[in-house]
């Protein structure tokens, strides 16, 4: 049995946000990574980023190109997943992984290695707290919190969006949204939401990092 990490239910100060883009989630495409990105967070602040396109062993199908904007020409000279993994694993280290709808087994299959990092899946907190939305996709949550999600479905951008949603869930609903003790919450009115000073600073940092 795989030495799989534990799913944690809390808002943490130190972690790595992770996102991957693949050729698709159907069985013939799901193990083929085309982009992997991560953000290192210390004391709640993004301090470093990692991102790389990956050349898959198959051609990227049209539906994946439409979603991600990553085409076969863009990955033609990209490194293979084997070449990317060394730097990626060094970046992640033993940190807790934070992501939105983390497909842990899929990541282990894609990376062709056992992953024993503990992880926080923000989707669980979103399901507990956010009501009256059509679905619980990351972009839906961004719209709910009035976060500009232009550029979503690229791995690095999704890492930033995941960080914003992680912080806003905690800021508005508290630790109970993560630990499962929450019973009911007052409906959040996203319109006209005022960001905290920390969130504003994070948004400014994002702009600096993205040039």
C-alpha cells in the first residue's frame, strides 16, 4: 500500500501551493502533464515560485488546448517530466501541499513516484461554507469572492488563485471551515467585498512577480 500523506483540515502559515495541467482527465490523457507550477508560502506570504511547461509523450488534444491555451508548439522544446521532476521535488521538499481539488493519486501516477506529503484540499472547505453557487470549481469560487481570474487554467495563475481562495475562506469563515466543526454559516455577499490589507499586499506582490 502506498505511503500516502494525510489530508489535513486547517489553515496553515507555511506550505507549497501546487497545480498541474494535463492533456485531460480521461484515462488515455490523465497521466500526461503539460505544465506544473508551485508557490512556496512562509508566514502566509508568497516567497518563491516554480513553473515549467512539460513535453508530454502524446500530442495535446484540442479540448485541452482550448481550456489551457497550451498547444503542441509551446511544449515542443519543453523538458520531459523526468527532467522537471528533480527541480520540482527539490522545491516542494517535505512541505504540506495546498491545492484545489487535489487529485493525489493522479499526481503520484503522473510523477511516477510515491508522494508522502500531507496536503490540504481547499475544495472540502468550499463545500462546507459556500452556498448557492452552480458548482464549486476554482473559477466559480473566484467569481464568488470577486477575484479576477483572468488567465485561469494555466498552472502558475491557478496557484495564485488557489492561495487567494484559501485565505479568503479562512478570513471569512474561520478555522471551522477547514476542521469540519462548522454547522451553518451566514451567506456571504461577495458584491462589494473589502479585501484585508494582507490580501491587498498579496495581490500587489502577484503583479510584481508577473511583471
